[in-house]
C-alpha cells in the first residue's frame, strides 16, 4: 500500500487531525474536482482566488468549534 495513505490513517487514529464536514455549497475544492453549475462557480470562485476571504474565515471558525468540542 502507498506509504502516505498509511501516514494519514495513523495520524487520524492518533487524534492528531480532525475530519470536518463542509457543505457542498461551501466546498471550494469542487471547482477543481468536478463540473459545477454557474451559480456555484460564481459563489465560490472569489474564495478560491483569495478575493473574498469571508467564506474561508467562516469555514475555519466552524472547524475550530468542532476541534474545541472534541477535546
């Protein structure tokens, strides 16, 4: 098996990382991994290019809440 796969699995099992759910309408990576509708593209492209960081700030804040609650 490919070594980086095992590394990520072990890090997750040790609790050194956390998996955070991101709604489809907020998932910036969708722009790079699949065809999206024009409305979704317009809503996410500014966050991807760094012109609008409000979505990124909100996602980071939500992740911190999840991290704190898991401690």
